[in-house]
C-alpha cells in the first residue's frame, strides 16, 4: 500500500455517499491516532533513555496509577467508556515498559 492509499480507504462505487462521508471521517481520525501514537512513542523513548541513564526502573507503578485515574476521568468527560480507556492505556503502557526495558538493556551494554 502506498503512502497515498494508506491515508484513505477505497470504497466501492455502490457505497452510499452518506456512508462514504462517515467512513472518510473515521479514516481521518484513524490517521490522526496513528500519528499521535507515533509521537507519543517518540516521547516515551526519550523517557526510557533518561530512565536508563539515571538507573531508574522501566516501570513506575505510582505514575501509571495516576495516569489511569486521569485517563478514566477524561474518558468519562468525553463520553467514552472509562473501562475501555483504561484497557487502551494499559496496552500502551505495557508496550512502553517493554521499550524501556530494551533501552535499558542496550544502554547497559
């Protein structure tokens, strides 16, 4: 898939215009989410380097607890299921910790 086609999904001609429009909106939101996640992981990589250089652990359970509470509150304000938001954050944090462990192992060599 080329970069251009990755930004939109191709809809068959027989798809009603209202559905096409709604799906284009979803496609745009999905693209924004991917770019935001990429930026978030660039930032968390920097955090991983700092932690490794300071000899700090990859995981910070107290920070993670505060983040879950904050994200659940934001989800409720936005009308999003807070359980889903917590699961989503949990998945991201799990991946971040794995990255931090890799960074620490690499910088420790």
